[in-house]
């Protein structure tokens, strides 16, 4: 459910937000959280492993923008390819992805602690 909510938020940002903070940075921050939630909804894998692979994937996509992968693949005329793969490299985007993944790890640790506390109260 969270992945779907994040996807809808990303679409809303892409369609209706045209500022200099939320669209460029908020979208990047949320996209790694979306990817993490999407992976976790299908695969029961450890938090740090999943978070790490999502961050690596996001960074690879970002680095591919430096090498203009969309153009190299001949997809520059396809809007969806440009949206999904991106067209402009930025180190700041990589930091934003890292902050998003850090939030995921913090949130997952908090949920685990809360579950342990509740379980301890039941005993």
C-alpha cells in the first residue's frame, strides 16, 4: 500500500509541482523509498541488503545519465524512457537517494523496536 501511495505522490509531483525544491529533490528522495517498498512487497529480504541494493540501483541509473544512456540506446525521442532513466546527472541526486535510504533504515529500525516492545509487554 505504501508503494502505491508513493507512486501516486511521485506522479502528482511530476504533473503538478514545478518548484525548485520539491520536484527535483523531493521526488528523488521519495523514489528510492518507493523502490524499496516495491521490492519488499515482493521479496522478504533483510532491510540493509534491500536498502543497499536499491541505493546501488539508483546510483547506477544516475551515473548512466552522466554517460547519456538514453541517447546511446537511441531512446531520446521516447518520453517514458527519459522519465525513467533520466537525462541529467547530478551528484546532489545521489546524496538525495542516500538520505531517502537512510530514512528507510531508520523507519525500519523504529518499527522493529516498537514490535519488540509490544511483544515484550504481551509476555
